[in-house]
């Protein structure tokens, strides 16, 4: 079984995941929506919110075949299965040939090191000394190399993740420790 990225209507990731859970056997297809916990300040108060990591995308794990592909295409609000033109699988049905790509294992393993069992990247505790970030606790501990920028005022860090061969900068929540 391999991981694939499913392009869906933005804001409908959880709805599509629920439909997939209802219509597919979990031993055949497993879907997740990676999320991140962030701090937001409103009117002087700090609120913790959970937001989708890749808006408009859902990750699925399956053994892709023609039947699964066309059944996924029938799910409402699903646009396509992503293709990065590197690792290709061809789906054949009549005269229709469709190319899709699975997500490389090293990209998936990096993502799953950060996610908890609920598929959320929680807050990390960090110390910033002379523009150097040292993570003391949380999912980013030991992964300081992927941190590109820290915004102390917003309690966020921009991390660099590879997703289907492209570098994505993602905001994640951090707590600045003193």
C-alpha cells in the first residue's frame, strides 16, 4: 500500500474523509487530513486553533487499481489524484489512460514523525538565542534543520517539508520558552 494525495474542494477535507470512511473498507483505503495546532491572538487573548496543514488535499493510503481510482473519482468534491510526473502509475479503462503518482516514502515518513496519533502537529517548546532555534520539547525536537523562520510575536515557526517533490513552507505553532 502506498500514499497518494487527493485534491479536494478546499474546506471540505473532513467531509470527503467521512465519505471515504463510509464507502471504503479501512483495510483497502485509509484517509487522513494532516492538521496543525496554532496560537492565535484575538483581542489580547490567546486561542489555540487546529487548521488543515494542506488546504484542499487529503492523504490516502491504498493499493491503487482501476476500481479504486474510479470509485474515488465518484466521491463528491474530489477533483483528482495528484501527479508529479516522477513516480507514475497508469490506470487503464477502455481507451482512458490516467497517470497518477504516489508520495515518496521519505516524504511520508518525515510528515508522520511530526504528526501525533490524531494527525495533528502539536506545539513545540523552543528557545531562540542569537537567531538560533533550540527545540526543547514537542514534535520539532531534534528537527531544528527544517525550521526556516520563527515569529516570536505570533508564536509560529515556518518549517520546510517536501510534498510530492516540491518544498512547502508550513506555519506550525511553537511556545517560546524563557
